[in-house]
């Protein structure tokens, strides 16, 4: 999937041309982080971390991603490890709470890990669950955090008809993220929501990060909000370039995590910290939308003690300062031999794909 429509940063391309897999593997640590709850179908999050000359990068595409798609995740890791992040414009950001597809009774415990968060993102359309399950989970969120701004994420789980029914059932939403699979379906849903008198913004995630052209969904008028993630978009600088072009068309932008470790969250925070500021019609500074970067709480143990490093959630905000992995934690979270071998082979194949995609 060449970076035709939104090229990578030229300095990153120059770097990719000279790096080889053996060097990267020599700098790497492969970890498996046990999770408190099942999230995206997994109970252990695997990641290959690269200790670069400038900082740490994370290569952690999900296992079902082939090298041609995983290549962008590797580009993002190399950027942070060898080039570092762009200059920040802010020191802390607001985040949203995230509620997986759990039973309603588990919602209060999960939300307790997000103190002060006023926006809550709820996973819906989980295979094997019903619309009633989703409605009950959202109701539990509203009961636990009255007046919360609720986002829902269907991960392409609905047809247009089912998404329309869900929008009616869910009540007021900040936005409905990736309710359907295709750009055409998103565009149709937006039209039908308007005709039905339902005010509900449609957000695109996979239709941006898993598309050959991240702007195709914009041209099709299929979104109101763009949810963008550093790793699958190829790095902080490419995300910022894409976000700027999308925002120029009046579309809101939310930066989110791809279930990153503390290292990966460094990149997401760097992206939000570097987003250009803007003012509203009354010349009041408008901060970035609450970011989906608080998912570290789903790990039983992370690669860094984020609380000790000053990245605790306080009043719904977290610091943008980067944290460094703890070597003792890396050793304790080291993956088994078969998993390490898998990630080393995946890195080699993904680097080859990445070099072809950027033409080096």
C-alpha cells in the first residue's frame, strides 16, 4: 500500500533506505502484556519495542495484519526511535474513557480508571452480542457518569439499517465511530440519519487508516469526524499532515490509540501535543478533541510505571511528556521464544514491504 496520497516525511524515507532488519532486531525487546479484560478479541498485547538513538519506538500491528499493512506501523516506530517527535504546542491533553464490550455491571469499575473524564467511548456491535447489550452498556455509562458525552465505536459491525436502528436506540452521541464497513455505507448512513431527523455525527477510523487513500472518505462526504492513529498511519508527522488536510474541510479530528503500550502512547500524545491550535468565531482557543489515549489502564502491567512518571489521569487530562520503559519490566514482560521469533520475522518482512512502498 504505497504512500501515494499522503507521503511519509522525507527524512523518514531517507532513514528507511539505510536501515536493515538485523540492526533493528538488535535494538528490540519483544513483550506480551497481560490485559485486565478482553479487548479487540485479545487478552495479551504483544509488541516489539525498538530502543533507538533518539528514543523508543513501538511496532505492534495486530497479528492478523499482513506485512504490507504492518509496514506503516514499522514506519511509525522508526520515526519515534530515530527522529523523535515534532515540537509540542501543549503540555497536557484531555482524554476520553474507553469501555470495552463488557457487561453493564463491570462498567463502574472500568470508568473508575478514568478519573475526571467527561467523554466516554463505548465499544458496541461485539460479535455474539445484541443491540440490547449495547444499549444496556451505554445506560450503565450514563448512570455512572451523568452528563457524559458518549461516543460509540462499532468497528464496522453494523449494516446501514442496523446502524440506523442503533443510532435511534443509543440516544444522544458525540459521534458514531465506523458503524459500517465501506465508505459508501458511511455516506448512505449519513444521508439517512439526516432524513430521519437524527442528529448523530459519523466518524471514520478504518476507512482512513486501512484505506489506500486516506482522503477518499472525505471526498465521498462520508464522515463528520476523523479518528486518526499514529501507528497505522505511518507516524506522527504523516498523521499531522493528514489531520491538517482533513480539518481544512471542516471535519473534526480525534487522535486515538491502537491499544498501545506506554511507548506507543508516547507517539499518540506527541501527535495531539503538536496539533495546530485554532480559535472559534469568538476568538477563544479551542483545545483538541478528547483523545482516545487512556487505554493503558487495560494492561495489568505496562512497560513503564506511568504513574511514577507523571502520566496519571488527573481531571480527565494526562501529561504529554514521554515516559521511558523500565528495563526490569521489559525483562519481566518478555514474550516466549515462539512469539519473539514471530515478531522478528514480521519485522523483516514488514521492513522489506516498507522499503518497496517508499521506493527505496
